C-alpha cells in the first residue's frame, strides 16, 4: 500500500483543475496580451482566474498579481517593497521560523546594508513556534519599512497571530507582508481581516499545478517590479502570462473555497486520530509545535532515539511518504532551523518527522500508518548505538 503524508510539500492536481487547464495548452493557446479573438479568449480566462483567486482570500481581482509560485511572490513582496520605499528606511522584521524564500531574501538584504530583525518564537513544549506580537512591536524602529511574517509554518503547522501583528503594522505605518502559502486552502483567509498589505500563495499547495502562484497587493500599495519587460500584471510582473497555469490556480482556488469547510473537518479528524494513536503506541514520542494554533492537516513529531532520515527511508520502503522538514531543504545535513528556533535539541530536531494530510487522504491510509510507524520506530531504535548503550546501562543496574 502506498500512503502519501507529505501534502505540505506538494499536492496532486485535482482532476477538475487538470481538465480546466487542458484546452489552454491546445485549441485555446492564445497570448493573453494579443487583441485578436484567441488572445481575447486567453485574457478572459486569466481575468476569470484572477476573480477566483481574489475570492479565496477576500481581495479584489485587481489586487492579484500572478507569479511563478510562492517563492517569487515572497521575493517580489520583499525586494519590491524595498525598491519602492524611502531610501532612509532600511530595516525589516521577520521571524526566526519563516520560509527560506523569506529568510534568504532577508539575508540578501543584509548583504545590501539593510538591517533585519529576526524575532524569536515560543519554545515551551506544547506551545512552540508562535511569534509574540509584542516582540514585533518592540522591534519596530522609525526606519522600519517592512514586516514579513508567515501565516502557517510549513513544518510545524503553527498559525501566527497575524491579525494582531497587522494591527501593530497599521498603527505604526509599516508595510506588512504575509507568506500564506501553507494556509491558503487549509484555513479561511481574508486579507482585510488579517490586516496584511501583501500576501503570497502557491497553487500546488491546494491541488493546483506547480509553477504558478499569486501575490496579493493591497490597492494603493507601491511595489517596484523585479523584472523588466512588457506591461503584464499591471507592470508588476512583465512577461507572457502562463495562461494554463493561471487557469489552474483559478480552478484550484474555486474548489478550495467550496470544499474548505468539509475538507478541514474531515482532515482534522484523521490527523487527530493518527496523532493520538502514535502517542499511545510509540514510547517517548513528542509533539512539536502548538496543538491549539495550527492548520488542521499537520502533525510534527519527535521520535527520540530514531534518526529522522532513517525513519524517512524506512517508512518509504514500507510505502509511506512523509518528510523530515521543508522539501526545499532536502539534502541538508543541518537540523531544521524551524525546530531549533522552537526550542528542540539537535537530537530531537534530527529525529522529527512531519506528517501532513490532504484532500485525497483516506481513513484506511491513516490506519496503515498507525500500524506501520510504531514498528519502524522500534526497529530503528533497536539498531541505534545510543539506544543500545542506554539499554545496556539499564540492564546493568
């Protein structure tokens, strides 16, 4: 049996999304920038998708800029804000657990002479990975130009107090960007309620195609394009529009908006059953993150004495696909920056797995995982030199 529990990394394209995209690869192949009939057909499809994406997040259609994905949307928000700002304002605030698309962008800003404050997150077991809005408030200076804090963390699933941070940003006149890649399609999003000026999403996280995303830019916000070319996307993202991909994100947004309430309840129930069973059946297992403030599909667990990479490979051989952290960090030998910032030891961080569910997840898949994971953990622990040493010490007493 094959069980996929890595939906935070990517999701399958919904068949309805694929069907909506297909004509725009073939008979409706026009360039949305052309004035003839095929071009007008493509433009109409792009406009309809823009309306659909806007509806998903409570925005206006004209506030949506299509991109190649969440990373480009984050980069456009960050570097576009800096380029359009008063040059005397050279300070940015982000969190220690944000996505690398944000953190690496902020590191590049530092190399360009712009100060960056990385606010910490809570580290108490059972309540890890949450930004304190007061830390954000204290970090703000007269020269602060941007706050960029993710909504839902891709590894822990923790949901940040974005509304409170949004109020602080509004009170102080600081622009506020939010990476909503892991929350779009999983929890309700309303950019006006959240109080954000910019918000990034990516289609392949909610059953849309890879290679397309969107950036919400609040009406009236100045944002300098990172590219040079034509006048597409209101001069914010020049280049020929990816019409099939844009149609795909539009259809995926439509489905997510329609299915979210039922999906969320069903997925949360399956996630909770998986989590409870593993807590009961696996000795010394620990839940990472905050059980109250998280998206409904994610559980991150530490299995002390069983290395995460060994768990990952062994589970894959048993037909279960999951992750030790962010997919974009695969191949790294360093422990997750998210887990370390949330207070885990290096050993616990290296022994952690992220199990993330999605719309296609079935009850029998969770049942299979409940049966397989405990035995795999037990076997790996038995092979661990450290575990064998500890067992020998106990038997000698």
